[in-house]
């Protein structure tokens, strides 16, 4: 684990060193949990967004996109339940003065029981070798049985406390489980309090009677309040979806782990409107479709798992997360929720406008049910980086840091490198650049030895480099170097484009879906 944390620290500094992610307002010592994307980061982020957008809007005839405003009428957040219930239970340690989410402390404790069970099992597997029967061991070993019983009891108690919003009980669980603050090591805890995560500001001058407005904590409500506009103007027939990418803001209590939990972040959300009664079938379909989207990136199936929700939000009748194996464990990257007709009904109630759909197939009017897929761009970005980062030991003993980014997401697709800075090689290289730049992002680099230049490209995940040498002047060929294998081949300049373009385009990913 310590080793994995080390890797994570390296990824964070790599992000800064190579222009992927910078702490926001850095020259003023930064701003908590706010980050800026640099010259490489923005390219990769745009590629991720394009992959998502095209997979939704281009591949599905019945999904369209919108771009709604961040500011919305404040009653929307009353209707959606965010004003009253978008809270996290927080608790402070009186000695370290550190603040925690009570639910996270308890969930970590549950995970600790799982770790203990896993440890016992691994130990036994080693002892018994070939003859080891995992199922039987889990069913019979007294120590494992005890861990399981304690874990399940804790789970039950926690679930009930969360469902009942029972804050004293959450505190009692923390005390009973003897959970200590990782900083002070003490169990000197305050009461548990609810904390609303929405940021607010004022719109209009005070003289006019300013209105309190919120920075949206999710993009979804912008879709719900435009449901009628899109359905009518787009002549959409149920089932259909509306997709949106945009900023969201949450005043997170504990902002840790780099861009995993930010106060300003970006979401890619799609709300899919279906006939009541068909929602669970659609929920299953979207679960599969979304996992496939992740898996097409090629990090391997073992990097993903579903996590079904214990505590369903008040509006949901099914919910699952897609988790990615980060260096700090499996973590949520995307949520898929069956939200029933909660949101549309609430907006109908609060706005007084009818949001019914007349279904020509059944001759019925109803409020559509909704399946939501909601993914954080930044978390996705982090998962791609974590899945790609490698410190590779080469045969000659050297270490190279390489990002094995899926080519379609890499910020730079092709580096164009003249072997030396003279003899007409730079001019030849520039001429190639001038044709390639219309097709994908290229970088021209003539500084330092060719080996150093390759390393710089490896570090930003450039899938291809070409070297222009003296032979290129004679026969119009170049060496093409592949990032992952480091193998080189000689190719005519004329065949570069067909060789590379297909592999680096978003289309190559979309075709796997
Ligand atoms: P968590 O339990 O981690 O707080 P959540 O369940 O509240 O997340 P949702 O409300 O389902 O998250 O939001 C959908 C997606 O938005 C998440 O899967 C995640 O990728 C992203 N997201 C949510 N909060 C943040 C944040 N503070 N920073 C970055 N991304 C976030």
C-alpha cells in the first residue's frame, strides 16, 4: 500500500512537471481542492470529453446534447431536494482539529474488515498451496467468520443510521468501532453535523433586492428543466436521452487525493427518459453500455468493478457505481442511477407546468422515468493517468517514465524530430508537420539528443515519433518509433498519415463499442 501511495505521489508530481495539472492560483499558494489543467492536460481532457460526447450523441440517434447555464432559478434546487438534503455528515477530531466525513470513516472501517479477511485467505492459500479451497476456507475458518460477522453487523447498523439520517448513531458507531483520527491517533470526536455542499452567491445589486443563487452541484437539473424544450423542438420520442458536459461545484468537506475530489469539477451526464415500468431493464442496459465504454480503453477488465449502492438516494430505485482501480484502491468514477420520475415530478409541482409525455404507442400520458449516467471528467482523467503511468526498467538498466495512454486520448499524437538542427533536416521536418497538423495534434522538437527527445515524448504519452534524417532528404522516408515497444520502422513519408491517423482517432475507440 505504501508503495502504491508512493506511485500516486509520483503521478501527481508528473502531472505538474509535464503540464497536465497545476494547483490553482499556485503563485498565491494555491486554493484548496481547485486545480487548473495545463497545456497537455487540456488536450487530454478534451479528448476524453469528445470520446464521451460522440459515444452518446453520435452513436445514438435518440440522444441529443445541450449546454445549459451554471446559474439556474433557485427554486430548482428546492425542487430537486438539494437545498434540504444535499448534505454530508461531518465530524471533527478535537485534538488534530481535522474534519472528516462520518460516513467515509465508517466505510473505511468496513473496508478494513474486508482487508483482514483477504489477508487471512492469502496466508492460508500460501500454506495449503494447490489443495486450497477458497470457498470452503471462507465458510469455515473461525477467524474469518468472526471478521465477516462483525463486518456485516457494522454494515447493517451503518445502513440503518444513514437511511434514518441518525447523526448521534453515526457518532456512536465511530466510538464503538474505536475509530481513531489518523493524524492525532485519538478518539476525541465532536458531534456529527450535517453540512450543505452547495456554494451560493448573489445575483443582481442589493438595492434591487439581490437573489440568492447557487452554483450548480450537478449538471443534471439543467437537463430536467429543459426536458420539455428538447422533447418538443426535437420531436423526441420516448425512449430518448439528453446529454450534457459542464462544470459543477461542491463545497466538499474533505478534499483529498488530488483531482479525485475537487470543489470545482466537470461532469458528463446523460439522462435517459423511459416509459414507467421499463426503467430497470434500461438501467441494466446502461450499466453494460457504460462499462464497455470504459473497457474499450484497454486497461484490462481487472481494473473495473461495479459497486451497487447500499443507501439509495431518496429518489432512486436502483444505483450502481463503476469503480476503477486507482493506486489508493477501487474508487467511483461513474454513477448509474435509476431516478424514477422524481425530478420531473418535482419540477412539475414547483413550476406548476405540466411535464407529461403523451405516448402515441400506448395512448397514455405519463411522467417519464429516468436513468442517469453521470461521470466526472476529472476522475476519468485521473483514472486514465493512473492506468497509464509506468516507470519501466529497460534492458540496459535505465529507467524510463512512460504514459501508456490510449492513443486516442493522448495529448500529442505525433512528434516530429529532425535528427540534427542543420543540413536542411529542420526544413524537411517542418514540411511534414505542415501536412500532418491538419489531421491531429503534432509537436515539433529539435532540441537535445534524439534519446532525450524520445523520453520527453514518452513522459507525455505520445504514441508515435518520427525522426527525419539525411536519408529522408534522399528517399522521402522517415523512422517511425512506437512508444510502448520502442520499436522503430522505416516508412515512406507518404504512408505516415494512413498508418497513424486511424490508430489515434477517437473513431478507433468508438468502433469498439
Ligand atoms: P462521492 O461519493 O465520491 O462524493 P457522489 O456519489 O456524490 O461521489 P455523484 O453525485 O454520483 O457523486 O456524481 C457523479 C460523478 O461526478 C462521480 O462519479 C464523480 O466522477 C464525479 N464527482 C462527484 N463529486 C466530485 C468531486 N468533488 N470532484 C470530482 N469529481 C466528482
